[in-house]
C-alpha cells in the first residue's frame, strides 16, 4: 500500500493475487498506508486458499479467505530492501492496526514469547497438531532481512516413510 490506493496484492514470488478485495477494503478503511504487510492468506484449507487467490475468475467465494499478517514494513524500507525497524516495533504496529479497525478478514498471526529451544519445539509440535507446518522462532530485536537469516528460524517437521519397492519400470529408450 502506498499513499491512498492499494498498489497491488502479490505473492512472495511477485505473482498477482485475486479475489482479495474484501481484505484490501478493510485495510483501507482502517487507514493502512505506506507500508507492506507480510503474511499468508488462508481459506478453508490450503488448496481452497490457492485456488481462490490465483484465479482471476473464481466461482468460489473469496470471502472465505482471510489474511494473517506476521510482519509489516514501512514502504521506504521495502523499496530500499534495507530493514531498519526492529521486529518488536513492527509487531506493535500490527497490534495497533488490528485494534484500530473493525476486521473480519484481517488477523495478526499469534506471537508467543519463549525462553529456550525446548519450549520452541514444544510449541512447534503443538502447532503441528493443529494442522500448521510448525512455527517460526524470531529475534524480537532483529530488522527485516530480505532473505534467509539466523534471526528467523523455521521449526517444522519432515515426514518420512519406509516403503517396500515391489517393482519398477525402465523408461529408457530402447
């Protein structure tokens, strides 16, 4: 968002997203300007979310999709690709934004303060049991980094399976 008008709603890869006007409208009514929200769109399930927001013409109800923000950046930091504002202040901005509006489709992702890695993994397992991938551990004093960082660590689980191979096909040209 820049100035008075929403410039665009994009995926992390820069792809335009559709059927999210209801979310944009709520944010504009709340006075959100000159910043970039970082988060995820969620519908009934992951497949529903993707099919609604990627299709320019969808027969599905876009209002089943909500936006969960987990970060915010001033537009100047986004454009320069140089984070300056620490996470603790960015989160306070999001909480203030949420409390200043009447939102049905915008949420701030929950944050839980932890003291050690054991507690972080316990929470990640709890979130996994609720259907999420895991959790992200963040340094509250970190600035936004435009790439991988030790300040934000994903805690997620890999599922592995032992399978018996019962046959194969050789697809090489003969």
